[in-house]
C-alpha cells in the first residue's frame, strides 16, 4: 500500500484551526467548560494542578472521551495523541510497543492509580492487555519525570485511572455488544456509598476470533476477563484508607512462525492510608504489588516470564501558603519468580531499589517554579541522581509560557543483565541517561485551548547489541520535536487535534544520522464529535508518515491514514446504543515487521505484521 502523507497540508490545517475556532468561539467561561478544557492533573507534579499550572505538556482523556469512542483497546485510545506513537504486531491483544516522544517502549512509565506496572524482563508495559472499559480517564505527561518516578520515565508517564465510588445509592451499569471477527464484549459495574465508605465493583470480558497478523495467515484469537474492586473509607478525623485490586487474565494467539499462544495475567493490588497531620501537612503511605505474567507455548520454544513488583511509598505534602513541598521515600523490589525460557532460569531473580525524592512548587505570580530531585540506589546497577527545573510565566490571564530542563534514566532490564542464553546478556551494563530541554506556550480560553511545545532530548549510553549480539552501552541518540495540541467545546461540537513533528536520530556507530527504528516523524490525530439531541455522531482521523523497521533504515514501512466513525443513541432513560466503524476505509496498516528463518536455504525472510481491516461493533448500555 502506498499512502501519501501530506505534511505541508497538515501544517496548514493545524495553523488554520485555531483561527477558525477563535472566529466561532462564543463568549463563555462557564466552570464546566473550563474544567473540561483545563482539567486538573495529578501525574505531572504528584499533586493536583490544572493543565496550564502543571508546567508540563499534558493530555487528558476524560470519561466522556472514553465513552464516546468506546475503543476495544487502550492502544486505540492512545494512538496518535501528542507525542505518542504505537506499533503493533497485529490486532486484538497482539504485542504492542508505545514510543513516547521518540523514546523506546521501555523508556516510559505506566501507572494504574499510582501503581506502576511493567515487565522487569523486557522493561515495557503490556499495553495490549488492558480493557479500556475498566478505566475512567487517562493522563499523558510528556517529558522526563525521572526526578519524581525514578527509572524509565525518560519519554514521560501515562497514568490510567479507575473510577471512584460515587456518593449515594447503588448505581448499576451493564453493557453487551459485539461485531466483526465474531467479537463479543460484556461489562458490568456497581458503584455507590454507605456511610463513609465508597465502592466501585466492575467486571468485563472480551472474546474474539481475531484477524490474521500476516498476509495469508489464519485468524489469531484473543480473550480477556478483567475484574476491579475499589474501596475507600473516610474516618471522622478526615483520614482516609483505601483498596484497589485490578486483574486481567486471558490468552492471545500469534505467529511464531506457526500457531503460538500467550497466556497472560496483569494485576495490581494496593492499599493506602492518608492522614492530615496538621492543617497544612498531609501524609500518605501506599503498599502495592503489581504482577506481569506471560506463559508462552510456541512450536519451537516455551517460556514463562513473571514479574512481581512490590513497593512501599511514603509521600508527604506540605502547603506553605501559595507554595507547596512534596517529599517522600520509596522501597521497591522486583522478583522474577519462576521465570525461564526453554527450561533455562535467570542468573539473578531479584533486585531492590531504594529512593528518596523531593519537589518544591513555588508560586510568585506571575512566575511559578517547580524544582524536583530524586536519588535511586539500585542493587543491580548502582545509584542514579535525577532532577528537573521548570519555570512558568503568566503572560496574561489566558497565556502561560514555560521552560524546563530535566534528566532521567532507563534501567537495564533483567533480559539485558541476566538473560540465561550464554553471551546474550551483560551484568556490567550501566543505565541509559538523558537530558531534555523544552519550551512551551499555552493559550487557555473559555471554550477552547491550544498548547505548543518544542524540545530536544539527548540520550547517552544507549544499550545496543555488539557484533556478538551482547548488549553494551555504546550508542547515543538525539530527539528533536514540536507538538501542537488543540481542543474546543463549541455549542454541541467537541473537537480535539494533535500534530507531532519529530526527528529521532541515532548519533553514533554505523547508523549515525539514521532514524531510530519504528518511529514515524509526522503524526496527526483529529477527533470531531457532535451532539444532536438524543443522538451523537463523531469520527477520528489518524495519519502517520513512513517509518523504518530497522536501525539501518533499509526496511521501509509505508505511512497510513485511517478513519474511525462512531454514533450513539440515547433511546430511553438510562439506555443507550453505540456503534463504531473502525478503519472505515479499510486501509492496510503496517507498523512492524517480523522474520522467518528457512533452515533449508539459511535465509531470513521478512514479513509485514498487518492490522485488522474494516470492523463494525455495536453495543447496548444501561446506566448513567
């Protein structure tokens, strides 16, 4: 497929859109509109801040967005958002990688209600195994956050939030639906409160025959059953205790070559207690365990990878008039359990990490300052000190300029340090380190906003394979980018646009001057929705230019443009129907390649991983 990507046309569109929105803007500054377009975020600074106060590049996907789009996967929700690039090895639970601001999939952090979830063996999160119906909203914070979250927050942090229990009598919600590829989806929840206790209980299930992941291949199925429990109780002294338990379990089929199956478990469990020590000092203790498990049965090998990450974190927030201080400590332990591949176990199965961190947020309006510092002491790779400084200046009531500098690091994974195959790991690896400079400007109005950011990230000691396929710290990279995000709510219209231009370049070795593998350099996402009485109509256009599957830039993958359509009908009180048509124009989307080895000719034969074509889904929903 040849998909022409027109960056000049997109740039013209992006520059014209703010003017068109401004011309159509009614004079409205209602609190509801301001909250929707300037939402409160907590991920950027470990404390509630509106988007324009956060001094960071942030994107919030709220509950209304998730309900309108009703995606079948979290990757569909995130694809094409500012600074976000996703590659997949097929659709419906197939392996996915998320590149945030050009950094690798193991150089960004996934949080679920503040609990980190990833594989310690690969270093990356299993984005493909999360049902979006288990979540209420998502925050995407772009830029280094190592000084707040420690290892791997090089490109940024994405946090998924589960719903809090709602006050009042029990409220049930149920949805039933299905569609293309013999897909069936079910979900149910119950929320409410009693006394000082709030609760939210939910379950979901998806089962599909799936689609081929390569030309001429067989369908590769997927099933996922998820359950969620969230409780909180407020005591008379305003102290609060809470519990979160989220578990997803299922299986996905893939090509290895030949039919292969991954059985997976994704789980987070956490308890917390929060106390107002004084009128200006709040203290919070969180204990959590996150599990990432993948049991693979393939024609030529078997493997079991388990990560159990146990964390204890103590965080204190001190309000000093308009200023705020956050300080805390964290202890984390990674445990590989019975992880093995082809019967071989890892040389090391555990490591701990101890950290202390502090952040000061100083408000001298119109100038604000955010300064943070963190020290990590890891059993495997030693100590790392990271920090950041951000400045914001309110040019007037609607415009805020910001500038920041931050450092971060990516920790070597268990695979890189201790993989059991001889000569395929290196226990002497150091962390990858990075530094980022960013400039940004945000305009915040009654019914619309825009946010423009430009940055440069330099990464040293990149881990790469040498001529013997042993990981070593040799490479360097530089990533330059500009991002433009816009959003508007005008009458019954809801608009959102994201435009990203990026130059992710290798700066050392044989591939110096080449683009980093599997990254596109130009990306556009446009979401348009309109409410028409009891009906709603909308669509998304996502377009990206070409990328290279390899570091030498020899395997070129074409760009693509896809259109997703959606409609909703509130046909009775508490009842609604939703329909989606994904990839409505039935375009071929290829973002990664695989390879087969022919033992007869000793040749490596690459093939494209293809995504599903046009797919229609319909669902019926009951509840508010």
